[in-house]
C-alpha cells in the first residue's frame, strides 16, 4: 500500500523509515556509485531530508520499504535550483504549481507493482494538492524506467554526454495514465483515495478550498 508521510512524522513508522534510508544507500551509494553520504547506520540522508519533505512510500506487507520518492515545493529550497542550474541554462524552476521530485528509490526486491504504485502516488499528490507539474533531474538509467511506466517527461534541459548525461524534466499525470496505472496494481481509484485519506488527519489545501466553496 501507499503511505504519504511528512518528514516530521517519519518517527511514527520506524521500520518503514529505517528501511527506506538503508535502501537509498544501497541504490545510490552502493549500486550507482553516487557521491552521497551514508551514516554509521547504513542510511543515506542529505540536507533536503531536513526540510520536512513529503515522502510517498510503498509499504510492503511486512511493513518494510518497497519504494519511495521525496517531494518539495519549488517555492523553497530544491536540488534543481541549488545544484543543477547548469542543466537549465541558469533558469530557476519556481512556482507554487511545480514540486520537485527526488530520490526515486526501489528496494532491491521490488517488482513492477512498486513502480506503478509510486506513479499512482505521484498522481494523487498532483490531484490532491493542485500541483500541475513535477520537476526532476534524471540520468539515462531512468529514461528506460519512465518509458516502461508510461510517464516520460518533457525535457527542459540537459548536461553532459553518454553515461554522464543528465536531464531536467517536467512531468504531469495524463488522464490516460490513471486507468493504466490502476490496472497494473489491480485496484480501483477509490482504494487509492483511501490510502491518501488515511495518511492525513487534516484536509489538503484543495479539499479546504472545495469545502469553502
């Protein structure tokens, strides 16, 4: 199932939290060889984890991490604006309608269901928080994964060549992607909405606006 958890609430899910950060270390440090920091607990964390991001996490039946993503609004600090301006020609991505997505991570034993779940979670974040696009930096490895998931980005900038090439892209959840993604998980939209509702005790901004209207 999907969980939507703000950073300040991760302590409520210690097994899910700890296995997520350990899987991030396995993927980004051990397997991909990125220059990321791993602490003495075997966890990969960075400065953006301290900014109370929203995590979308696929929880396995045993309570462990299956896959995850991290979201921050581009009206605040983001990786794309602080580290990757060379890929956008110096153009900053800043809008209340655009959030940054980083640390797309899959557990070593994750199957395609997990990837579909994360696509669904991203779509629900867009729908429930009135976000129009996500921005993210990606490498050639991820391009194949995006094609398989049917959510290829609109590329707005690139840098480097070959294996060192990175791109900056914008994503939106097309209407056609909803039924395809739900079918891969074998669930209906109401189940997805139930997962979202269960994660929040207070209404989202969109829900508050609708209630006032």
